[in-house]
C-alpha cells in the first residue's frame, strides 16, 4: 500500500472513538496537518479531565467514565459525580493532548517532531514499523490520583478543589501549546507551498 492511498483510506474511515469526532480544541490543528501532502493524523485527543472507574481487569476498554470533559471543570460538577459512586476505586485524572501523525518519510517525521518539541510537547517521539512512520506527540501536563476506594471518597472538599484547580491550570497550559503547535504547522504549510 502506498502513503497516499493509506492517507485517503484513513481520512475517509469513520471515527471509532467513543465521542465519534475530533475534539473542537484541536480540530483546526488536525485539519491543517491533514491538508499537508506528507502527513495525516491517525488518532487525537485535545486533553481532558476525567473521573474514571478502573475495572479489576485493568483493561482500557472496560473503564467507566463518570465524567469526561475536554473543557475546564468546576468543583460542583465534580462533587455531583461523587454522590452515588459504585463500590469500586475512583480516579481523578487530567490528560494532555495526544496526537498520532503518519508521515511519508523519516525526514518528514523529524520535521514535525521538531515543531512539536518547539511548541512544548517534549514527550514526543517517532515510532517506525515496516509499514508506517508515526510521530506520537504527547504533552507533559497530566496527573492522576485515586480519590475513592471501594466506593468511599477519602479526599476532603478542600483537596478536591485543589485537584480541580490544578487540572484546569494544566488544561490551560496544554491549550497554549496546541495553539503554538498549530502556528508552527501553519508556517510549515506556507513553506511547503512556496517550495512547490
């Protein structure tokens, strides 16, 4: 299979994520990357704040979401989710952006990796297989902590407010990095247009 056919097939495929669409926070970035002939995105998440129940199996596909927000959250929103929780472990998690970009060549991969690093996404790298070259771009603004054990919430309201505040701050930093990365991709797009 060649790169152009893989790109066309990937971009025409139905989004299989639970949400079923690209997050609005990174839609512009994803569209810009996909408009470049040497790149296409294979998966993305703009970053989010979660309340999750991790099952005994530990499998991601079996995780229950009490809350999943790609926007900032407030204390009342989180507190309301804690009123009737199941008798399992509950985690408060904030995740940064993650983006997977397929690249035509290793040189193209290095270009986009350099741009992501300059934008602040330092936990990124190139993954190569026999069939694909993928750049995985991940932010460092993330944390998770357990807040309930066997259905019993053990964090105080004060601590919960602190978690909400920190998660919102990290999501804001993540948003600024997404904007910087988008601006760098726009510059790459302009350079590619001039050289062709």
